[in-house]
């Protein structure tokens, strides 16, 4: 049986329609924070209250520092590490200042042995220092790989020289010992017209260490240049010089006779040192 249509049934039908309800107020930040208490990060906007505090109440890492304060703090850190903050070797230097005077091997121009440096310059021709250094390296390598020399008791080396089987272990010492052992102690200097009849007066003069080594090595080069070449190549000249060095140590070189001749001449003319004409010229 169909429902009866009247005014009241029509009102009941209209009352069943849905309508939008007005939204209530949104929960505040505190309510959201309470609802998300298990969350470690807060959704509240960051708020910096440090700007409202005076500088004296701020933490040490947030206080404004000047250049003087930074320098003072750095000095405190150095004291904490056990260093002297006023040490001039530490101030302004990452690795500190070197100790003075510098050792010889620390200088760029004096990093080589004194004998090697001088002999290399004597080997140089036409300003070709690189070639002279290469020849010196070949000479030292020859001395290093050669068998121990057989020493001659009649022509001894310098006092305090190491045993013969130790010389190839140190080629720099090998070369220096050979040159210093055959180096002359004096040279003959002539004074013209003082011997009478226009003759020169020969007077022995002492030599310094560098002069002695220069004279000895020039004698060795003279012997090497007079020997016939065994072939061609960039290694022939250094090998001939090294062979002559070995001959000097073994007493087979003619440089020994030249040294003995100079010493005999100096001994024979040592009385000329008392000549009255040369007293003011020495």
C-alpha cells in the first residue's frame, strides 16, 4: 500500500538529506606535539632566543670573537699541547724554523761532496756541466764495481785510510783518497832576476787543500790524455780516468814520480826562502 502523501511526510523526506557541517577550530601546536610525542623532531618553528641575551651570557662557542681573541685562544691551545706559544720557531710557521747554521748537505749549491764538486768542474769542457756530471757518475760506478785494489807498500796512501777491500764500498772516499794521496804539498814559484845573471829564483810555496787536489787531478788528466784510446763511445773517457785512479791507488801510475820530483825540487830549494830579496814578496 503506497505511503500517504501529505505535508508531514514531505518534511520527513527533506530532513534525511545530508548537509555540510561547519569545521571546528584547528588544534594548536601544543596539541599536535602531544599527539606526536613519539616523534623525536618537533614541528614547532625554530625560535632563537640567543639574540635577546647579552654577549657575556652566551656560550663560549657562540660568543663573537675578534682577531685578538682568536690569537689568545690559539696560544691557549698551544699551551694545552705543551708548546711555547711565544716561540719564534712556531709562530707563523707550519713546520717551524730550521736550526742555524744549516748543515752542508742542506744547501742546494753545496749538496755534493767537496771533492766531487771540484773534480766535476775540472772534467767540464765548453761549459757542459751535465756531460761532466754524467762522466763523474760513470767514474764512481766503475770504482764501485771494480775489485779491491792491491796496495803497494812503497807508495802508501794517506794515514788512516781504510783497508783495500773497503774502498769499493764507498767510491767517493775511493776517489778522494787517491787524489789526496798523490797531491803535492808545495809548488815552485820563480822570481825573475833574483838569482843573478837574469836567472829566476825558485822558491817552494805551500798549497791549500783545493790547490793540491786541482794539481793532482790535472796530472791524472794529463796521463789519461797521453794514453792511446781503446775505442770510441761516451764511456771511454770516464773509464780511462777511473782506470788511472785505480792505478794511482795501486802505485802503478806515473803521477807518483811527478809528485816525488816536485817534493825533491822543493827540498833542494828551501834555502831560497831565506833570501833577503824575496822577504817582502812572499
